[in-house]
C-alpha cells in the first residue's frame, strides 16, 4: 500500500468535484433513461403536432414554438425526476455518506451537482428542441403555422423553452436536496410547482393572476413563446423570475446541508 | 492518530454518546467494543464529520475531519450503513470518489485487486452479496492510501475466508504504521485482531486498555471449589468473593487456588476439587458491560 505513484497534490479542488459529479451522473442508467425519455417525448409530440395539424382546426392562434415544443411539458417532468434523483437519490441509496466523506465541506458537492445537471440538461434540451422544431416544421410548411428559426423571436423562444425546462429541473434538484426523499420531492414538485399555481390562477382575483405569471411553470411557458402570450410575463421578467426560483430552491438545501447530520 | 475529546451526542432527549474521550495511536489495531446500541457507530460518524457532536470534538491528525484538504488521504472509512449507489458498478463508484481528490485510475485498480473485486468491478453493485459489498467498502476506505483506517463492523457478512482476510489486512495496516480503529461487538474477534481496546457502554467509556490488561484486571479469574463442607469453608476465606454454584460447589474470586488449598488444609476441610478458572475475554467483556447492556435478553 505504499506503492502509490501519485501526482504531487492529492487535494480536493472545485474542478475535481465537478469531474466526480459528472462521472456519477453519466454512470447511472437512470440518467440515460430520463434524458432519452424527455428527448423522445419532445420529439414525438412535436412530430405528432406537426403531422396532425390543419390550418382550419382552430389552433391558428397558438404560438408556433409552443405548438411544436408542446412535448416539453411531459419531457420536463422526466428531467425534473432526474434532478431529484441526482440529489435525493443519494440519500435513498446511502451514497451521500460516501460523497460527503470524500468532500466533507459538503457545499461543493451541491454546487457541482447543480452545475453538471444544468450543463447536461440545457445542452440536451436545446439540441432536442432545435431538432424537434425543424422536424415539426417539415410537416407544417403548407399551413398557417409555417415558421423558420430565423423568424422574429423563434430562436429565442426555442432557447427559452430549453432554459425553462432546465431551470424547472434545477428547482426539482433543490427540492430533492432539501427533502432528501425521492417520492417526497416528486410529490412536492408535482404538487407545489405544477399544480398549486394552476389552482391559484383559477381563483377570481386579479392580483393573483399577476403573481401567478411569475411562478416557475408559468414563467417557463412565457419564455418558450415566440409571440407574447396573453396575461404572461415578458420573457426577460420570466427568465429573471425563474432564475430567482431556482436560486431559492438551491439556497435552502445549501443552508441546511452543513447543519444537518447525514 | 484519532482523538476524541468529551464527545457527546444527543438525539432529542436521549444521550447516545456521553463525554467520551480517548485517543487511537498509530502502529496498532485498536478495537472499539460495546454491546448493541452502545454508540460505536455514532462515535465513528462524528469522527468522520457526518454527525455533528452535541458537545466536544473529534480530531484526526490534529484537525477536525472536515478541515483536511485531502481527507481521503488521512482517513479511510467503512461505515456500518451501506454507502454505495447500487446502480453504479464497483469501478465507477471508486472512480467517482477518486476524482474528488485527483486519485489516479491505477490506484482504483490497485484497491479493487486488493479487495479481490477485479473480476466483478464492471458489475453493478446491486447484484453484490453482503460480503462483496463489505469488500467494496474496504476498497473505498483504502482508496486514498490513508494514514488512519476506521472500519465499522468490517467482518459483518464475511465468510471465514473473508474474516481471515480482514484480520490479516488489519494487522498489516497496523504493521505499516497506520492507525487502525475497528468496531465490533464480538470480543472473541477482537481478541484475535486487536492490541488495544476501547470499550464503551451506553455511550460512556468503560475501559481504555490492552487485551491482556483487560483480562487481568477484570477480576474474572476465579477458583472452583467442591467440598462437602462448603459453609465451613466460606468462613475460612475472609475477603474473598464467594458464590455458590451448588450446595457443595463454590466459585471463589479474589484468592488464588494455593491460598484456598492451604486454608482448607489448615482446618481439615476436605476438598474434592480445586480448579482455577481462567476468565475468557468474552467473560471479561460481559462483566465490564453487564450494567451497560441496552437490550438485555431475558434469561430463562
Ligand atoms: N439518527 C439517530 N436518531 C436517533 N437515534 C439514533 C440515531 N442514530 C443512532 N441512534 C440511537 O443511538 C444509539 C446508539 O446507536 P449506534 O448505532 O451508535 O450503536 P452501536 O454501538 O453502533 O450499535 P451496534 O453494535 O448495534 O451497531 C441507539 O440506541 C440508536 O437507536
Ligand atoms: Mg454500529
């Protein structure tokens, strides 16, 4: 055991923790399953939307990016599950004890998880969204939903869709880290992020509508539309709101991480 | 070198570890013993910075575990609870841990070989037996070539060959000058492996001693005396602790066999049997922890 021929400095560095988290992410089947599921849902629903669309079907006023990337709502759930598995999954399996023994200052692990997840999910979502838009448009060329990536606001909306999905997933990752339970975090995400704002939005209060448009799902919707949606936040405000939600969702487990026993 | 100073851990109202101070020195195997629920695992988790002490502190090589810039090179640990993602292969699990410190791939292969896991390293941990899981935990503990090794019940689930492997491994690690702390609730196992013993019960320190010393001082060594005049013999042995096993059989503690024999001869008490009973380590351990057993089985 004295035969280690090691590089001079064996120490923890932020880039090494990143590398470790990247290694962890790519060596689990659940990562591939959730990522491929989300891509398949986005592409599949996009093709379905394009292939079945008719100009006189009553959907002419639907934004073309919203229409073609409709599958991102379902695909986003798969990616949110991935976010939860990245954090809460380690508590469920006990892996967190190994992770935090290796990096006992703890916070770098959370930041690295968030960073690796964001980079991966944003890249995959963006590429899939571009592919889906272009593919769906191949079916839509003769309809009133014909559009190209170079049209006003289209590329920004496609990118916005991917950013929205990624930030929603980051919120899920934060919930997983705070609640330390996979089912608990999935419940909190579906209930608190997806359903509750819908219910609040249906209440007959003017002020409630204004508030709800800055909630995560609603903000993500505004980000992914090439034309302004009625009663939605502006893309800039929506992006800011989502970033703040994601920051808050990470700040809470970050504050708890060094206070709680593992 | 591990040092615990007044370590105390409370969960709610229950104090699980109380005012525990000890140090573990390099170059020998130190057994960490106590009955179930004594607080061994909790103490080890505090040493590793996983649980925060309610009071007191634990240091490794002079610093709290979390203060080390390369903790895996100071302390390698096998925890009681599984600490592996079952969906990852053994090699990827070790590689992920190695990356945090920049530990090279060759070292991962080395500890895999050392633990006898090379041929299953590509398999997901999900399919591992209890013993293979323990071996993976030990491979992870040795990953950083640490100066201190902390193992919580390492022989759990191992077959006789595995137990022997652990025993040899621990002896070798200590011989290389490392600090080795091993918990167990089996005194017999520790008797074969450990040089030094730290015994706790109900979270308190009961003994910090060597194996030999423990047997000697436990007061467990006694003499069995069979005599038809048991009652008369009792009166001839002042200062000894005497219990009656049967009407004609006494167990005498605190006096050696020759002294008892002499006293009996002097007063013409016939002896049918006079047998020194060597206290086993197991007995010494039971004596020590009798009052501190958390979950005592009712005896029939
Ligand atoms: N997180 C916790 N919350 C509440 N109680 C706990 C917690 N962890 C441990 N305990 C309690 O603390 C006591 C000591 O537990 P610990 O696991 O440290 O004992 P041990 O000496 O390792 O026992 P064993 O030989 O069975 O492994 C037990 O009564 C246990 O129930
Ligand atoms: Mg234990």
